[in-house]
């Protein structure tokens, strides 16, 4: 997190707001913006990447990002930008987007189904690996016996 102040209280408040935004179910990432200057060191605002686009089929709004919130005359501190972004996300991506992202996450979690055939294949793979480990040292030893090291002196 990049700060625009040295005040510890403001920094801790910025961290709290940033963690609150990142903990929202509809948010996948919080990022600083640099106002078009790619190599600028200081951020000029923030934007959030959303999960709503991926959860569109489950009833999400379909937006990929929330619009960036920049520093301006009415918002002169990055803390104000973070709070404005949090308010926008809470208002625009409420219960509908949250339920859609939770439905997407539950649909994407793999179900652990283990059939006897899968167990047999896994067991066979483990036996093959064990056999490879046992035979490898013997192969190395026989290779050393076949190719002795010679020192050439002229």
C-alpha cells in the first residue's frame, strides 16, 4: 500500500479501508492508478477489479472493473479515494452481485469423487514410481563400471 501521508492514524485507516474493500465478495483485486503516467511513483487514485463479469451467468451485473476514483479538488487525500471506492462498490454491487459470485465460487469448486478405478490407477502410478526409485541406483552403478574414468597425460 502506498501512502500520501506520514500520519500513522491515517495510514492505519487507509489499511483498514483497503482490507475492507479486498474482503468484499465481489472484489478480486484493489489496485492504485497512476493517472496515465506509467512510471509515476505516487498513486493518484484507486480502482477495483470485480468478479461480477465472471459471475454474469449466475446473475451478476457483468462489470469487470469499478471506475477509478482519482484525487481531485474535492478529494485531496488517498484515504478519501478509498472510502469513495468502497461506497461505490457497496451501492452498485450489493446483494445481487454477492450472491452471484458465491454461486460462481460454489460451481467452480471441484467435487472430490473417488471411484475404485481411480484408486487403482493411483496405486499403480505409486508402484511404478517406487520401482523407478529402486532401479535407478543400480543403473548408475552399472554405468560407472562400464565407463571408467581415464586420465590422459601427454
